[in-house]
């Protein structure tokens, strides 16, 4: 099994890149999807988060992710609490899902906070770590297009590690400041150079 971590700051284009890699034959897993799953009603993550943050984050019995985001992205201590609850659960789900795949699989793990996890020595063993690079202003514009305000976008970027910190964990840096076609071309070249030879062994 080949494990590829795909990371980058919020708005750097990770989901688009993961979809492209799936076209090349990879199995994609999203940490954001796993994060939603561990906060579903009845899960341990749900119970722990509600116990800490209170019923005000609930909407019709479900955790309102927007309300929760407003709390944690304006208070780094609360963000740390949320991550201490969810990160171990997300990691366990990732390990479980990869173990269910064929041994010859190429797995891409779309994980926004890889640099932050490694800084707390909770890293997984990856064969490759792709870091997508985009200037902050480009990422902010992308987040505004998704519906966030400028303030919300800036807060989320501020609460993540810097580009320089992400570069330190990268085995490969890929620029994503251009068009989707340019990103696909860059990833295609990377796949041909690093993954195709491994698959052919």
C-alpha cells in the first residue's frame, strides 16, 4: 500500500487535487469527512464535544458545525480542546478504513492539519507528503467564493500553521495558484514520476 498525505492551508485546493488523484487510480479519504462522522449523534466525539461546549452548539439535536466553528476559530484554547477530542477519533477511523482496502491500493489522505498533528507527534507514516501552495490572498478569495466572510476566512487561516511550517513536512511541493488544468498537469507529472514506477514493481 502506498500512503500519500495531501495537505495545505485552507483554500489551497486539496479537495480538487484529491479528486484528480482519484482519476489516476488512487483511493481518496477526507479527514474533513471523518471529522463530520465522529461528531454525528451517538458517536463518542459527539458526546464529548457537547459535554464540553454545551447545548448551545446544537440544532435539532445535531451539532451545528457553523456555531462550533464560530467558537473555536475565535479562541485558540477552545480549538485545542476540540482537536484533542476529535483528532484521535479521526485517526482511528482512517486506520480502520485503510486496513479494509486491498494491500496494493494507493491511498490519498486529504488532511488539512497534518503539520499541526506532526507538531504534537501524532503523525502517521506516509510514503509521500504533498503540500499544495497558494498565496494567502488567493486562498481568501476562494473561501469567500465558498460563502465565508473575509473575517471568517482570515481567522481560519490564522489558526493554521504557516506556509513555511507546512513546507518543512513536505516531500513534494505543488503550486496551485493557476487553473484547474494546470493543477491536473502538475499532479499528472508527479504521479508519473513517483507513483507509476511503484505500481509497476
